């Protein structure tokens, strides 16, 4: 079995394209945020014994990517007047959980994928046993990292962040969505079930990223709920766009196997509504998300506006 020690990934695997906003350089912003997060992740999960476990964890955790979830966490913290250093451990935790979900999603018993971010999936390099365990290790460490590394924030807010993340990833979030997704393969399901899958499997972690950033930044309850609505909408849009890209892009463009949903006869938005209507649904969700940012300082809200637009316009 080939073993690879992952190095700190470059800031972003590809240029992030989004329609520009006046006075805000989104590409530079995302590159800077990715550099910050990549360094923090590298420091948080150093190579140590047992070598194979940590190599596997780092192989997937430091594989690049746009770091959208950490960027959302940090942007929400800044929006409400917080210090991003207070939210950085949580931002890293979001990426640890996201990486776990990718490792486990790619397993033969799940989506059975051979490529992720343009290179072999974790189990193809380290085997299914190590892939499962490295995902488990990243998941458990995400909570430890928040509890141990978060500084300058009250204990009740840190505890609430741990609760939010736990709910997002468990039987009321990501796991629930994954179960219903698996059970819906090769079956005819309606929009209500599809929306449930997307809200839990995809939107829940994006929601946690934004909400936890706001909590750590000191936001009040009304602000937290506005940002929760923002994040649910972008989370749904993210998965609608994912459904569209699965049938419109190539494996090379996506960095993962294209047409996987079609191959296992999954219900998707394009399958139920068609491509054009699905694009309209995504656009409406993005518009509704951005509307939740009305009333905030425009300069402070610019990153979250741009992130929402990026999600709506992304090509991989």
C-alpha cells in the first residue's frame, strides 16, 4: 500500500470565479483565507505515530480545496464584530468534519468513488480500514480542537458551538441525510424527500459553519437566526448546483467522478425539474440568502455576499 505524507496545500486548488462586487476582491480574499486555514490545519494535525493514521488524515485534510466552510465561519465571525482568531479553531473543525464526510462518502459501501479533488480517494491509497479510522479520528478531533484551542470566548458560547456542530453531523444532520440518500437510490422520491436529503447531508454543515462563526463573534439571537436562514439557503443552493454539475461537467472538471448520481439512479433536482428549472431554483435560493444580509454594514457583509454568489456560479 502506497503511503503519502501530505504537505500543506496551496491556497486554492483552482481560481475561484465569482461576479465581482464593487471594492471587494473575492479571489484574493479566498486565497488569503485558505492560506490561514491551511496553516492552522497543518499545525492542528501534525505527523506523528501511528504514522499511517496521521498520513491518511493529512492526505485528505491537506488535499487543497477552496475551504468554503472555514471561510464562511470566519466571515460570519467578522460580520458581527468578532476576532477571526476566536473562530479559527471552529473553522478548522468544520474542515475536519467535511473531510471525514468525503472520506466516508467515497468508500465502496457508500458512493464507491475512486477520485477526490483530482487524485485517488483515501481508501484507494490507504485501504478501507485506515480510511474509516482516519475519518473517525478527524470527526472526534474536531470537537476536541474547538474545546481546547478556542481562546477569548465564554465557555457557554464554546459549548453552544460544540452542540451546533454535533447536531449538524449526527442523526439530525449529515448522517440522517446520508441514510435517506442511500435508501432513496433507485427509487422514485419527491421534492420533499430530496429537500430533506439536501438540507441534512449538505446544508447542515454549511449552516453550522456560519452559525458557529456568529456565536463565537458574539452575535445576539436575532442576528444568529438571520444568518441561519442565510446559510440554509446557500446550503440548499450548493447541493442543487452539485446536482447540475454532476450531469453537465466532466470528471476532469469536477476533480471527482462525473455522472455518479445518474449511474446509481439517484433522484436529483435536474431529474425532477429539468436543468433550467433547477438553475432557477438555485438562483432564487441565492437571492433569498443574500436578502438576509440586508441591514448589515455592506463592507462587512461583502465576503458572505460573494460566497453566496460563488456557490451559485461555481463550476466544480
